[in-house]
């Protein structure tokens, strides 16, 4: 069965959420949620929604809907607000507590949004929020900039599609890194991935004689690749990062035989990494 995510557009109906110069949070939330859902559905995720129109449901009702649907993850989309206009700007993601998959996803979403130009205000614990406390699955609440910040509103409007993609990529990368969904960037990539620095991709490689490396990750965000490379190097795995085709790939070693590459792959898998052997 496909992995399922319940997307929640915060507020709605008689509850406009935060309001600034006639702009209502509920409208931004719904538009962004639907755009994120479209991207996730295109990547094979089973997407459910608490609302797709301008209707009101209580936070408790939304949590119960997610529980009854048996969703694997819950993501609530909001815009932030501050008592004084144009004082604070940035993105933050809220979690019940800083542990597990939800923390990793929150950090990844924030990093993706930071790459668009938002200030990254970090991940905050909010155990009192109903949609985080009453959901039975991991849950995050994304505050996509401050609605009473002209800076954040301009970023939101000028980069709407990129913001939807950034949040979707933060979700997908987290699921892929934890082996919860197939890493489409890895599967079917048994040929020679592009990149100038990948081991074995140089003039010393004898033509026609395959060499092998073990790919431990492929990401659209360089920060994820850097993090994985450092983590592997700290464990004495000879990891390198290469870039090509819009992806940052982290690979370990260069091996003349498939058996040697398989030995390294087994070591990496024992250490908890999702891997694929790549030939060149």
C-alpha cells in the first residue's frame, strides 16, 4: 500500500486564522496545502485532506479524521503571526516533542524553506496543540512565514510554487532517508550517475571494465548530502559527494569487483543506511 499523509489546511470557514491588511491566513493555508498535495500525489503518496474548500472543522475533528483514516503522517500548514506587524519574519515548524521522524521531517522542511530565502527560526515543541497531541501518527505543523510580515508575504507570493515544492521535498526526503518509501532517485540508477567528482569517473578508469561504488543517498538539497557525508566520514566510511543532474549524491568507495562493493554495502546496511550499488 502507498504511504499516506493527511494534509491539513489550517483554519477555514468562520475561522480566518491570522489576518493582515485584508489577507486571511485560511486562504494561504488552503492554496499551499492543495499545491503540496498535488506534488506528493505525483510522487506516489496517498494524500488525504482535512479540507479542500473553505469550511471549518475544529482541531480535534481534524486529528480524529487522521486517526480514523489510518494516515501514516499528519502535516498541518499555517502562516504565523506576531503581535507587532513587520517585526518578525521567518519559518518555523512545530512538533509535540523533539524526537523521532517528526523532528527529522520538521528540520528538513525548514532547511528546504531556508534555501528559498526564509529565515529559519528552527523547530519548536508545542505539546499543547491538539493536532500534534491527539494524532496517533507523527505530526508536524509548518508555519510558512509570518502573514503580518511584508517580507515574508512577498517571498510567499513570488515563490509560491517553490515553497510548495520545498515542503513536499522535505517530506519526501525524510521518508526516503528512512526507507519508508522507495527512493526513486536511487532505483533505476544502476548506470553511471553524472558528476565530476564521483570515484572512478576519471581517465584512470579502463574503458569497458566496470567499477563499482555504493550510493548511500541522493538529494536535491546540498545540505542533506553534506550532513550524510559528514556522518559517514565520522564512522570511517570513505564518503564523497558529487553533483550532477540536479542531484547531490553521496557515495562510498570505488571497487574493481561487484563482490567488494557488496561487502561495503553490507557494512553500510548494518550501520543502518539505505544503499544501492552503482556501476560505471
